[in-house]
C-alpha cells in the first residue's frame, strides 16, 4: 500500500517542502513507497520555489528542494491524501476548519512523531534553518516508523 501524505505549513516555502523532501529521501532509503506533496494554508507564495536560505540549508544535508513549487491546500486534498501533517497549531486549526465532512484524510501534527516538541518553528521568521531541519529529520524518522 502506498501512503499518500501532504505536509502543510503557512506559506509552503520552508517547513512543508523541507518535510516533503526529507521524508521522501528517508522513505526511499527504507524502501517505503509514498506519494508526497506539500502545501501552504496561505496563498501569497503560490508558484514560488522554496525560500533560498531554506534550500541552501537543505542542500547542505543532501536534500534538493529546487523542483518544488508552493501551492495552497484545497478541500480536495482531504480526499486525495490519507494523512495531512501540519507544522504548527495555527495550520492544524486551519486544516480542521476547512476539512469537509467525511473527509478521508486524518490531520496530525508533524511533532506528534517526536517526544520533545509541540510545533516546527518557522525558520522564515526565526532564521534557524538548521534547527528546523533537525526537527524535521527527527519527525520524519518518527513518522516513517509508524508506516513500517
């Protein structure tokens, strides 16, 4: 079975594309087949590549974010994906409000897969791109552990 997972942050230029790329790389290394995507709850970066400093930090760890482009989450995503993973409480609440009745997707927090964090801080504001990636990598491992 191929799991379909959508990662969601605010603008889809830092955290969620990083999560998509990190989970893709780690899943491939484990031989786990996934369908992955990322999106933002906001619409102001639609079509833009991930933020340059985020790309640089990810590239230094072997993750290529350059092919990714920002998009906004849609109601259709709740039927396209099995799991929608929010990066923070604000985005989780947004997703919970927009979820259609009977939606297929389960909405979780990315930090549900680690023991010591309650959200992934936004490096666009904190400027801590490496710290965000550290947490994304740990949460990716935790998520993949639940998938087999």
